[in-house]
C-alpha cells in the first residue's frame, strides 16, 4: 500500500497532473484498497486545515496582494535603485535587496517573484541584462521569501511539528538575509563580467533620493511593524497577519489612495483563489501523510534512513539531499507533509533542535524553488520574461551553488538561526 501511495503520487506528478490531484488520487485509492474506511476522509480533510496558526496563511496572502497593488514594490525599487546607483550590476543588487525585503511581507516565493519580476525584468532588459539572467536572478532572490519572516512555509512547519511559529520566524531572519547576501556574489560578478547595467552620473540623485525615501517610507515600515509586534510579544503570528491586512488597506485607501472599492474586490477574489489552492494542497497533503502513517510506510522510511548509519552527520547529509531533490520536483508545502512524519522520529533520536531543523529544511526548499526541472519561481519569472525555462539554466547554476553555501553555513553553525529566538526568549 505504501509503494502504491508513493508510486501513484510520482506517476501523476510526472504525467503533469496538478499537485493537489497528484496527492489526492493515490491517497483515496490507498484508503479504499487498504480498507481504512472512506468515512475517515472528510474529518481528516477538515482536521488538516482547521488549525489556528494556518489562519495566518490566507491573511498574509491577502496582505501581499494588497501591498503589491498599492504600488509598494515600485516605490521601494525606485528608492533602492537611487540608493545603489545605476552602475554595472547595480540593478542586480536592487533586485536581490527588494526581493528579500518584500519577502518580509508576502511570505511566498512565487508571489515575491511575480510582484518584483513584473517590474524589474523589463527594467533589467532595458539596461542590457539578458532575459535569462534576469529571470534566474529574480527567481533565486524571490525564494528568500519562504525563509525571511513572516514565512508561509514556516507557519506550515510549525503547525505540523507543534513548534513555536514566533521562534521559527525569529530563527529565519538571519539565514534569510544570509541567503540574499550569498546571491550578491555570483549575481554581481556575472553582471560586471558581461557588462550588464548602465552607469549614470549622481549629480542630481540626492534630492531624488530623499523624495524616493518619503514615497517608500510607509512600505518600508510594514515589515518593521509586523516583526516588531511579533518579537515584542504584542501579537501572535495570526494576529500579525490581521495587522498586515489592515495596514495594507490603510496604505491603499488613505495614504497612497491607489485602491478603489472595485480594485479591492478584485484583490479579494484573486487572494481567495490563491489561498484556496494553498489550503487544498494542505488538506490533501495532510490526508496523504495520515494514510502513509497508517499503512506504516513512513515508519519504514525513517527506519531505513537511520539504518544506513548511526552517524548523525551522515544521516543529516542524506536528509538534505532528499529534501533538495524533492524540492526540485514538489512544492514546499507538500514536502513538509510528506517528509516531516519521516524526519520527526529522526530529529528526536539525534536530539536536533526542531527550530533549527525547520530553518535548515526551509532554506533547502528555497533552493528547490529556482532549481530546474520544476522550479516554481523560475516558471513564474520565465513567463514574465517571455522565454523558455531552458534559457535560464546556465545563469541559475552559480546562484544555486551560492545558496547551497549559505545552507551549509546554517547547518554547521546553528547559532546563526537560534541566537535571535534565544535573545527574545521565544524558545
């Protein structure tokens, strides 16, 4: 039954079926074939999404949609571009910085890539950057959104493992910025080697910079309010999501006045559709995990991994390889539900900190978001750049290697992720 479950899942995935269908169909088949009782499907489906921390997901998605329509990304990009200067590789630095910053609001890699890519890819192309490089860079930088708080992926991890979400958010801050910094090296090196970007005199930039800062100020304040409230113990992650929605509405209707009732309705519809897709995957993935656990295949996999070696470093390397390969093919939410029940006994066996492991796993999955063949972020940015995904392969390789180095640093030095939650006494 376990083999049927996993073979059916990967067969449907390779056949091009949507993730939710690829998860649901073999799960239903196994529940029926193993005589587990089809009436259990409905309560398990509901139990998978009826968790208070998960309420933050649709709210953060809504906040991200509203802020993007408010014109926040354009204002921040304009400010960052003036700050960095239009020199060779300058727009590459802007792309990474803005993606990391906007990830502190959206919490979603594809959303970050779409919001920033829609503006920056045409701008980069106009400055001489190749479409393949531009798409690869923004897909890679957009992946930091699932590490930098507030991260939807970390909310899912916390809900599955009963780990403190505020602690996970705090733990993801430094690794998220470290991932962004790691991308600067190959991005700027390639840009300058190929002569991407224009040089512009800075005589008139000082007054423009002040004006750009004033226009971007309220957008720059958004993650400070959200994270400051979280770390200060003022509100929970779910309450922080509500604050993010109300703050984004305040910007749209009162401060920038870029929203209307009609555009707000459109945003609600689009955010509902995006949230429904995520929650459908969450519900089916939870059912998949329950079925795998009930037929015993997950315990078997965990035993196989620990049976390979008693050395925790060997097991940790194998786990990270498994996550990396899985992240190249499947979205992060599905990975969490499918593999975490396998990993949790191993985490307990070796005494690994679950907060640290959650950040390591999420950082690894971030790399998968822009690593072919599936690469959800890369799919988004190549659509925006109007090119085939194959055109980005050469450009994306050094960025993958750079992020892997960041992952190795977080694995070898756990305090990179744990010192902030310990400082704020969140663990």
